[in-house]
């Protein structure tokens, strides 16, 4: 069962995160990017696939600049219900800190195959270690790739890369594209203040 690791790491009597159950959405495949201030700030990039959210932690956040090859560490699958999760993960729990949705939308494979479902195509590409897809988000749009780094000694590192298309730009900083009234930003500021 793909969500065992997710469930094992969490105490659902303490955290408001959803319990790990397999359940897919209807219609187009969904994606979400969550901005997560845990032990350090990072972005969680999640693609709906096979009834779960395949998940990568992206330390610097996604970019629309094709020159930025962003490290994306693959982590345990998350339940489909996690795509709407925002809030505080209490101290002492795995991933303790503040989570907010930074971007969301639908996605589809770049290379469609007649008669094959998008989900099946994406699972095959994941297995091959090279995903090519089109994001239809509020912030992230156009063609992207996730490519597995094969020679790595530790973890499960991939690269998240923007393809050069009409949505590509020469400069992009995810932090500069965060809502001004962000709860994560406020949480980081209060932590900084408490340290002084």
C-alpha cells in the first residue's frame, strides 16, 4: 500500500493533516504546490497519479526560467485529500510548521497517446525516471520535466526543469511570487522575532 509510510510518520490525533487513503479525483489530473515552513522553508510539488499525490520537496521552489534546474527530492506519497491542506502542523510532529497552497491546477502529459489514459502515461514515465507534462496553474503554466538523477548515493533526487515555451522567463523567484498576506511568511517572521 503506497500510503503506509505517510501514515506511519504522522499522529492524526495531533495533526489536522488528512489520513492516508487512496482516492483519485474526477476529470483532469490535479497538481498542487504547497509552501512549507518546516525545519527549513521549501516547496512541496505534488502530482495526482494512481489515486495518490506523488510528491517532491523542492528547496528553492519551482521556476519558470529554463536555466534553473531545481533539485526536487522525491518523498513519500501523500493522500489525494492533501492537495487542499493548509494550516499548522504542531511542534513535535513530522514536518512541524506552517503549510499553505502556493499554486494549484490541472496537468496533463506532454506526449499524449491515443487510447491511453493520462494517468497510465504518467505512471509509465515516472517508472522510467523522466516525466514530461503541461501545467495549467495560476502561477505555473506550460511545459515542465521531472528527471531522476541516476547516479545519486543518497535519497531520491530529481530535477524540476521548465521547458522553453511562451510561459518561460529569464528570471523567476518563487518567493517573489508569494501572496503578500502569506501565513507562512508571517509564521517565519514570528519565528525570527522569537529568536532575537
